[in-house]
């Protein structure tokens, strides 16, 4: 798997939506993330970076920043829980029976 970082020149949400749709349709893409402040698009998976740039240049100016192996995901330790969770049990009140007395 590769971690491909691309610099994309996105001006508005419409172009962002088109870029995300085109990037998700590329073969081998497993995850996509975009940083609007730095204008960087990160693709994770078995991707051809040159092919990705050529497809995305139809919508906006795109450059390759870096291509490298993906970082392994770190497993979270179970000891770092801020609080313990318990099952939620609720009390159900039994129905109230109303007795009507009829006097004849």
C-alpha cells in the first residue's frame, strides 16, 4: 500500500466535491482525506500516482507532494479508557389496574 499526498488547488466546495468523487473512483483507493487549509489530498491504497494526477488535473491544478509506504495503524490500548461503560438497564413499571365497582 502507498500513501500518496497531492497538492490540489481547490477554490470552492463544488470543485472539492468533484475531486473527492473522482479520487474515490480511482482503482486501488482505500481511503481519502483532504486538508483544506494546506490544500492537500491524501490517498491511501495501491494507487498509481501519475494516473491519479492526470485524472484530477481535469478539475484543478494538481501536483505530487510525496509518495511513500503507508504507516501502520497504531492499536489503542484498552487501559487508556477515560471511563468504564456499563449496560443500561431501565425500570419498567407494571401496569396500573383500575377496578370499577358496580353497585346494583
